[in-house]
C-alpha cells in the first residue's frame, strides 16, 4: 500500500499552496515590509508630508534613555510573567490531573480567565489594587503595608506582572493538562510498582514527557509577554509611574497610536521583530535539543 | 411575471420609496468623544438640528476617548473616509493646525457657505485658543472648560476651616491640607487630576510665566520650552514633592481617573476641570463648592487668567461644497444664544458666546450656582498676555506624557525637582524639534 501521496508537476501543488501563501503575504509580510519602510520615514500624523530620513529614527531611539529603560523593564516583566505563569500552571495541572471529586468543575473554573480580554483583565486587577478604589489595597493599607502603584514603580510593576500572569495561567494550564493526560497511565503504574515516590516519578517520567508541551508553551508565552500585554499595561498603569512599567511593546503602542510618531514607532517594531526572531531561533537551536518528542 | 418576482419587485419598489427622502438629505458625519450625560447632549443637539430643517442630517458617532477619537479621525483621513466634523481635545490643536489640507478652517468655511459669522461674538478667552495669530478661527469651540479647585465643605468644617472662605494662595492650600490631614483625611489633604495640565500649563498661565518662546508656541512651531528657568516652577514642584513625602499632598494620576477620590470623600481638595461638575453633582454625598485656582502671592500680577480645556469641532478637508454648507448651518445653530444658555446651564461647560454668558448672568442663575461661574471668572480675570493666551505645541499628547513621567519622578523621589523640571523641558524640546521638521513642509 502506498503511504504517501505525491503530486507530479508544479501546477497542482502551487494551486493548493496559493491560498495559504496569499494570506501570509497579504497579512504578514506586507505589513512587516510596510513597518520597515515606515521606520525610515519622518511623517506628520495625517501623512501630508513625508521625508526619507535613513536611520535617523533608529539613532534617536538608541540615544533615548527611556528606550534602554524599556528594555530592562521588558526583561524583568517577561521573565517574571513567563516563570510564574508556567510554574503555577504546571502545579495546577498536576493537581487537577489527580483523581479528585469535582475535577471537571475545578478544571473549568481554571480555564475561565482565558476568556477575559487583556484590557479587561487589567481593569479587574486595577479594581482590586487601586489605592483608592481597591478592596485588597485597603486591606493592605489596614495591615500597615504602604501600597501605592500610582507613584511607586515597584508596586506598579508587581501589579502588571500579577495581572499578566493571571491572564496566561489558564492557557498554560490547558496545555499542561492535555499533556499530562496523554502520558500513558501504564508507565506511571510501572514506576509505582518499582517503588518510585511521587516526586521522583514526576521529575524522571512526567516532566520529560511533558517537555514538548513545555517548550511549545515557552515560545508561546514569550510571544505573549512581548506582544500581547500592552492592553494590561495600558489599563493598569499607562506605562507609569515615571516609565517604570513601560515595556518595549507598550512603547510602540504609546508612541505610535497615542503620540502619532509613526516613524519612531515603526523603528521600535522593527527592533522588536528582530529580537523575537532571534530569541525564537535561539530557542529552537539550543533549547529544543533537550526536548524529546 | 411569476408571483415570486412580482413580490420581489414590490419589495424593491418599497425599499426605494423608503430610501428616497433620505437620499435627498445630505448626511454629515460627526465623530465625538463624549460619554454618559454629555453623549445625550450630543445626540439631542443632532436630533434638534435634524428636526429644524430638511436638507441636512447630522449623524453623531462616539469614537472612544479624546485621543482615540483623534486617532480615529487621523486614520480615517489617511484612508480617505474622514468624517465632516471631528471633535478634538485642546491638546490636539497643534496637530490639527499643522495638517494643511486635512482640515478646513472654520472662518473660511463659514464665509464660503454664506453664513453670518462674527468671531467677536465668541468669548475671546475661548476663541483665542483656536484662532491663528491673525484672529482667524480655525475650529469651532464646543465643550470648553477650565481648571478650578473643588473642595469639600463638610471636611472643611470638620478641620476647623471656614467653608465659605476657601484658601486663595498655595501656602494657604498647604496649611489647609495639613489641617485636613490632621482632622482624619490621612491619605490626602489635597490633590489634583490632570497633573501636567494643573502643574505646568495652567500654572504658567495663572502666574503669567511663559512655558516657551514664541508666545507658548502660538507664533510658530520653532518654539523652545524654557519653563525650567522660572524659580516659581521649581518652588512649586519642590513644595509638592515635600508634601507628597509628608502625605499632605497625594498624586492622583495623569488623567482624570483619580477624580473619584474627591467624590468619595477621600481627598477634600481637588484641582481639576470645571467639567467635573456633572460628576460632583451626581455623586458627592457632602456639601461642596469650588473656587479659583490658588496662586503664589509673591508672583507679580498673579493671578493672571486661566486657559481653557475641553474640546472643539474641526471640519475635515476635501468635502463637497454642499456638505460644508450643512456643517456651517449646524455651527450657526450651535452658536444660537438660547441653545448656548441651555448647554451651559445643563452640562456645566462654558457658554461659547458673549451673549449667552450675559444672558445667564442677567437671569441671576449664578447666585444659586456660583460654581458654574468660577471658570468663566478665571478665564476673564485679566486681559490675556502672551503667557496666558493658551499654548500650541505639536505632539502635545506625547509631551504631556513626558511631563507626567518627570513629575512622577520628582514626587516619588527618583529625581530632584530641579532635575525633573530640566528633563521635562529638554525631552519636550526634542519632541518639538521632531514635530517642527515633519510639520514645516
């Protein structure tokens, strides 16, 4: 029996590929090229005057101390969100994977936050922790803890990290749970018969078998913290206080949309694009070697 | 002809008949940023205008916050689908003005449409902000406001302060704030919304100090910010930073999101827009009033006059003459004395014409509601000088963010007030130079 189907010639394969290619070109490559082009231009908001300025937007960007700060903020923000959301989600998934009463309800409840839009998630956390409005903020101040994300940069950073993590845990949980459930029970049972304790079973059997899922989630989470979190930052802190929560993607959004500085914003997107391509390449080249499929 | 096609035919005919009267009307798109009670005002205005004549139909559409509406207008213009009327907040004035061809100056449109139009009929403090140096009105004032000091009379009584004699000067405000803190308002004795508007823009005008060269940018895009050279600015920022540390002043954010701290009773003194009126009226469960912004008594000639906030209506370029005629008729309709009286007394926004203000004053309305006159008295306090006419900077939306950042750095002790003030000026100038280059072509 023939296992694979082959198409001879070029016409049919091309026609089959064409819709996918067209979508990719129109919705991905075309805008990306536009961003690169825009990053070389100095343009007023309405686009009535345009000047080609070579690399000036990039020069301005790298001479701006605020941009360096955004790099540092992004590093702090993304590492905390990735580590927290992955480890907490794994913990929840392992617990939900056990034979417990009401596991379905437990799972459903954990998946819910994923349906919340980032901006809404931000507002929810703001309502809890706003120094004037927030119930929990009042609790903190009653306990004598000085909590003021309006002026204290660390408090503000902590707040956006919590909101962004909370939002992402559901997604990670879902994949970890699916990964756990696809591990054959017989393998675990064999380990139990061999006398392996739960922790040992987890680190030597379960975790390695989960590595493809973990790797996939790592890539997805990095993309999430880099590109998807500006809604949270915008609603919770607006990048403040004094730029303490301004990440790279938030700066792209704030400069481009809020400030109508299209050239500068485009240059930032290009930098971001290059960074994420580089990071993804590193991940696939080095980390993927440790993944056993 | 089958039964089916006959039905189709009659349906089509019916649809056409229904559409016919609408087609004879010229539709005029009006994008705005007002929510809640103010959105109702917009809808009512459009309905009244549509009912008053048959040729034009105003179609209002809410497009989000002020910056969102401005961005929606810009994006629509770039895509060739701009509305006829775009409501733009005062911060966007520089951006709109520099967009040659994208906007149709109001004075030009009114003249071409043959509408009676006298720029002198409008309150000069308001129109000055939206006119060229030659006095040509570029956009139509709509909802104007200014900054006032709202205060909680009950809290004043509790702290042993006279609720009918609110503090006039900044030192008095500081003293009052300390007393209020001692009387139980531990988190905040006084505060303000719109940090840069309160502590830079209004502060400069009210004390007759320039923010930059070139008449605060009104005489050209080559203006250079220089307010860090004024000792009074440094004094004010230093005072605020010290009082923040002592917990007497408490920062409430860059926009008006902190305004709830006043209505909830947390902060008994709050400087913010006079447009806060509707909210205070609806939500404050205590006796309240407002007063003019405080000033430093040592500043020569202070208080000068305040500058306006709020928004105006810009007419977008490249539309048909007939459509402009409709817009012009609508602007005439808006400027009508009785309509302005009603708008002012119901929404709390300023009346835009002199006649409307005189009429409200003559009716004795302000005796019961003096708080609605405070912003007008501030605006008309003295003949505006070059430092208090208003300001016009491109990229002001971004510059305000920079200013907020630097104020925050001074208040949380990251920078000294001097360093923050210098950085606010230096970084603002970078933005101005970039804008100058993109706008001068």
